[in-house]
C-alpha cells in the first residue's frame, strides 16, 4: 500500500508517542520536504518531542520525496498550505492508495483530485479493525485528543461521536 502523509497525522501520533500505529498499518509512508520541514525542522526548533520521533522515523520507514509537479496552483485554488498541496500532488504522482490528511480544505482538494483520504480518527478506526488496538485503547487515545483540542486541532464533538461509535459495539457505553 502506497501511503502519503500530510503534517497533522504525523504530529498527532508523534505527540502521543504512537507513530508505531502508522507503521503497523501502512509500513512505509512518504512525505514531502515541506511536510518534513513543518514537522521535523520547525518542530525541533520549538523543542517538540514529536519532531524528534518523526525525524528518527525518517531514517527508517518514512521517506521524503518531492513531487515533480507544481503545487502552487492547488494552493491558490483551494486556499491550502504548501505542505498540503504538495502532499496531494505527491499522492497523485505516486498513484498512492491513501493520503493521511486532516484539514477540511485539504481533504476536499484531495478528493477533487481523485485521492483517497483518511484522517487521524480514521487511522484509529483502522487500528481497531485490524486489531492493532482494542476499542478501549483506541478510546483512551481519542480522549487524549479530545481533552487537548488546542494541541490536536480536532473538534471535541467529532471525537465524542467517534468514541461513542467505538464503545457501542462492545457494550462499554
């Protein structure tokens, strides 16, 4: 499976020290130099632990690849950042099976470009489905995301819906 990631999912899973979930699901992940700069270079300058963890993974199972095309048109058309636009462009160029991206406008742009997308919550759901995480462990991760909205940038109400869906089938609610 060819998987490209934008910054936010890497930051989320790096912050909770669970990059292993991405590796277990997807094996190798491709990122652009813009994503590397945002997550690793700028993150290390800010002293963010997730930046060090992602940087270490770049030496192992995350590969930095720049798209050949010009991402500026995607930026302008959808009002998204260069990292998101380059991630979409790279996913198209690699004929990727999946792009990990959270931002609404970036997801819309990717879908319009014919790229399948999944966000942080979708990754957690896949971890349950593939038995990488139990429903309880997944709910614990989602609670961390929900209780720290300024750090994880996911609407707490959306996370609550995901938690209810996870817990309901196993009778935890």
